[in-house]
């Protein structure tokens, strides 16, 4: 694809680090390649169940070497300031912002709990099923594809009426399903890749006026606390999660206050309407400067 269209492009943006391998042999006749770094790839290896434990350390080392080679070969654009320490040179940072509605969404309701995103064990898949079982008075709706490990458990929970699992839904439709929910779940496990990467789902919940319940990964907890938009519960603490949900369900004034505070914060600080201009200017500058 890059060989076919690259000669007519000024900039080619790659998000998936796997694609860097495919692009490594391209010559200078193709457009300038920009790697948009959206995760800590080396840290994420530890969460891949298909990777044997004995291979995880050497794979992390290989990925770190590949990142240094990519830094020499391509231009980089970082989605988090914390990613800068992985690289040897400074690179522009464009935060992983969200498309925030221009006016506050409808107030949160008192029964519907949502999750938006890929569903895996490290992302709290099993905890969300347990939450749904422990609080049958709430309507737990999970939106997003599941990996092979979680799929049978979700299918069983959905079939028995414990929760509703919708599977993959296009993002523009999925985000509309957030409006009016009691709370949004982000029960990520204690993993290095989650510690410094802002989960987009938390900002999406806040942007849609939905209070958040998250775990104490640094970036997640920092956003929830700074925004005043939800609660932080312990890793794997289903009981605390259920208690927080029931507290929100009982207290309309509290959930409205959390929803408004969270929306106002992301509208001012995590908003693509504000960051888009900087992204365009950064890409324009890369297009008109020589590669390193």
C-alpha cells in the first residue's frame, strides 16, 4: 500500500508498531514516515498471553532496540509526555485527546453501567463480570471485542442475563451509548503499560458526562482525581467497585456533580477541538523539514 500511494504523499502516519517492520525497507522516494507512538510496546509484551514467559524479556529487549532504530529511520510523534524517556532525542507530543461534545450531555442515570473498549483479562474483564453478578439491580453493558480468553465467559454471562455484551460497535455509535449512564468502568490491572498511558476510555466517559470508576494506575488515577469525575478503587476490588456504583445510584446530586466536573475538565484539557490545530501544524512542519 505504501509503495503504491507513497510517492504522492508528503507524510505517511503509522500507528501500529508492527507496521514499522513493513516500512523499514522503503526508500526515500516514498513519503516521510511518522510513527505515532500510542503505547509502551515493550511493557505490553508482558500482557500477551500467547507469548511464553521465557521469551518476554528477550522480546522486550528486541522491541527496545527496534524503537531506537525506528527513531533513527523515521520521525516520531508521541501521545504521552511519559514516552519521551524511551527515546534519545526530543520529539513532539500531541496528547491522546478526545472529541468532546460542545455542550454538556444529559445527566447520568441511576442503573446503567458501561464499559467501552477491548475486553481482556488485564483490562478487568473478569472483574466486570463479577461486578454484574454482585449488583443484579444494575444494568452492566460492555461494548467492544473480546480476546479468545474472555470470549467464552462473556458469551455465558450475556446468555444468562448477567450483563449485556454488544461486541464490536463502530466508535461513533459506541460513544453515543455512553450518554446517560450511571458510571463508566476502567478496571485495568497493575501493568507497566497502563501505568503511564492514559486510557482513552476514561476521557471518553468524562466527555460524555459519565462518572468514572477506575483502578490506581498512575495516569488513570491522576485524571480522575484532577477532574473530580469519579472514584479510584483497588486493583481487583470487586466489592469496592460495587459499593461505589451503589453509592452513585443512591445519590443523584453526587453523580451529577461528578459528571459536570469531569466534563468541564476534559473540555478544557483533553479536547481534540483544542489539540487538532497543534497536530496539523506539527505534521505540516514535518512535511517541510528534512528527515534526521
